[in-house]
């Protein structure tokens, strides 16, 4: 598991043994959400949510979009093609 981004109180993780399509896990101390990145253009889309409030997800999504190019690059370094 590689933490590839931190913002606010969240960390963004890509698991090295994970599967396609390219996606990331956004984690807090109590919650997790999985976003498909839809590389290379995006936008990231919510796939699964485990406890985050909708308002919080609405705060997270723009951070992922702002960092999409880097997140896609890091996925490709770990897993190859999207």
C-alpha cells in the first residue's frame, strides 16, 4: 500500500496488489471511499463509500480532480496501464 497524496485530514492510497480499473482509496481514521480515476481525463467518480457524509465527499472530489494527472501517473507506475 502506497500513500500517494495527503490533504486535509485524508490520505489517498493505491494498493500494490489491487485490480483495474485504476482507482484510489481515500481514508480517514474512521471512513473510506473508493474513487475510480477515469484516467487520463477524469473526472474521478465515487465507486464505494464506507461512512463518509455526502458533504465530505463533495469536498474530497475536487482535490482528486486537481491532482488527477499525478494520481494517474502513480497508478501507472505501480500497475502499468489503466
